[in-house]
């Protein structure tokens, strides 16, 4: 059906929601004003279905980062909760809708709804929203920390304002929500721990912070800083850390000791995993390079749980020293299996609690379910969407105007079991990767250029990042599976390290854990053999290099 016919199905909605034809090479102009119309989740689901058909019909014929643009999208003063907000954010993300102002005040949005909003805000390398109004809702400070943590380290935040040539934090209104003064202190601690900052709304004699500018002295430089949001309003009191350099968190936080991987001993072929986070039901384990997460591995003996502590350590030493890739499930059994509470780590059918995977040569944190309840929760968190950030070194350099970008190409995994590879193919599953260039390097011997990227995984497909980068002409360094040519001498392994993971634990607390590049010392040393020639690495972010 035509767009006119679809609009005519709901004339009362069509009057409030208009789509103007796009000019050549520009996004279509949207007007969406659905405030105070008594929308509940069921009605919003129907609206989203109707609007999806309409936007599909009127979609402009070009592949830009934004297909539709609105000055304001207003759904305030309704009764929307997580189901409706999830559908709305999915619609906006699917059709790459950008707006200056998104009004969602006066609804019933809780932490899970805020999680959906955060996913939409982080779905592109170009900020889809500049001003977000969420007053009078039902989320807690844990939801706020998740939202701000999702914006932290993201390529699109703080937002680049082309008119002022400055990076500006997202304008965020959160008053009249369930936040106590103790929760505000938790926010300040989260800012310090996660290396991001917020501005509480500065004011001078002549000007004040606003949606399009920030007068905070630490945010006034043209360098990208880590202040991700303005939290204006009288409800916000106390102090938060001053803004700092955006990329420093990818390495080690200034003033804190470097995070180093554990020493596996003189005969070790790989570093030993270690626990980064642990509660009664869950754990986060740093998986070094050389550990396999292949399902149901051989060589893991259930009787290891009965070993004495010294014998368990001896068995771990054998795993660390063995020539072939060591099964991480074996280490999990030795680390947690002797604890009577950790039933999932003794359960072979649950893969010893391993809830998701990393390639053998990839390092970084993994979420583990120690108990059956914890494992089910971890799997559910994966379905809802973990927060995942990676650092990767790729071949080649980028033009100055392409310091950040995104890839929305589908990933086909149909041949993975046979070949161990995936492909970029429209018949596959939808996949999105957002990236930014942290630094540009040159090999002193061969004069070859390399780029250090930060990648936010919007979706979580097998080999997604490796396949996307290969398709874009910048394969990962050390990737013998997807890249042609020899592995360079300066890097002994695939240069891919997960630096952050985020999830909610069973108590509803937002857990966002950093694992800086120093946790993969062989990658840190590899960068030290190269010469820094451009990007943020020259501006004090702490990246290694000559």
C-alpha cells in the first residue's frame, strides 16, 4: 500500500505524525507529537507497527547514517513502560531516526525501559538525540548509571556541535525519579570508577550551560572529553569528578596502578584467568589469549572438584603450561567447582557456567553463572544485551573526516561449523558495529600504517567485528583467518581485546567493569614497538608507542 493509504488507516495518528519527502541526499523530515493522548504499551505497539510500515514506504533512497530526522519526538505524559519503550526504540533504531529532542517525561519507565533507551542512543556513531527528557518516571539510580555508562566511551558522546566546534554533553533531565541522596553519591562513585563525568549545569556571570553548549571549563576545549551528559536541575547535588580525557579509560586511569595480567610462571604458555567481579551467583572472569571456550571440551575431569587446594593449583599450572589451547571450563571447575554453592560450575550440560564465548586469541572479560539461578540470569542478560567495548588494531589508516563510523551489514553464520568463518551477507542476521579511531601508528621498519580502534558492539554476532573490519578494507592485525598475508612480527597474536562488559546482577545493580589494554601485556608491548603518528594517542590519552 502507498504511504497515503497507510496514513489513512489512523487519521488521528496521521494528523500528529507527518513525514515530508526527502531532498536528494538528505533524510526525510519527521514530526511526531504523541504527548498526552493516553497511550499505553499495547496502543504504542500498534502505533509502532503502523509507523514501521509508513517509514518503510517513505524511506529515502540512500544509505546515510540518518534516514529520518525530527526536531522533536514527543511521547510525554502517557503510561508507557518497558514493552512500549522497547518497541519505540527498536523502531527508531531500525529506521535510523535522529531527533534534537526526545520527550518521554511523565511515563512509567523503569530500569529495563531505560536500558532500551540507552541501546538506541548507542546504536550509531552519530548521536541520535541531543536532548533527552525523562522527568517523572520510575527508574532508579542504577538505571541512570547504566544509561550514563552506555554513553561513556561511546564514539558519539559527548556530541560534536559543528556550529560551535565543541564537544557538548547530552542534555538530560531526570528530576522527580526515584533517586535519593545516597544514590547521588553512588553516581559520583560510578563516575570515578568508570572514568566518565557529568556536568551538573554550570553558570557564569554571562552564560549558563544549555542543550547546545557547556560552560564547564573542563569541557570547553576542542579535544574530546569524557563528560557525557548534563544533569541539570535542583535534584542533583554534591560533587562529581571533573571531566578528563575521553580515551584514557581504554588504557589505565590516571593516578591509579596499571592493571596487569597475572604471572603464570616460568613454564607458562599463557596467562592464568582471574576473577574481576564476584557475588553469590555470578562472576566476571578475565580470559587471556590462549584459552578456549569451545562448548563441551575434552580433558575436563569432573573429579577435579574433589582435589585438595594444592592439587587444584597444580592442575591449573598444567592447563597454563599445556601446548594446545586450554579449556576455560576446566579452570572454572577448578576455581569454583569445590564450592557447594556453585552448582552450575559443576554442571557439564551448562558448560561449567560459561554463559557466552570469546575466540581463543581474543582476551577480555566473560560473564559466568556460578549457580543455576545465576546462569539463567546471565543468559537472560545476554538476550537483553550486554554492554561490550573492544580495542582492535587494524591495517591501514583513515581519512581525517572518518575518525568514527559504523557498519550495519548482516552476518551469515551458516557455514561457520564447516569453515570456522562467517561472511557479510544480506541473508544473514542483522549486525551493527560502531567504531572510532583512537590512534594511528606506523611500523618504523616497513612504513606500514595501522589504526587503533575502539569498537562498540551494538549486536553480538559470531566474528562480527572481524568480518565487518575485513569487509571495510581494514582487517585486524594478526587475523590469519580473515586477512591475507603474513602476521606482522611486532604482534604475536590477534590484536583484539575486550576492554569493558556491562550487565545487571540479580540485585538489580548495574555492573560495568573495565579491563584496560594492560591486561593483555603482549598487545600493550606490540603498540610500544610502533611509532605514534596521529589520533588521540598524541594528545595525552596514555596509549603506548614511540
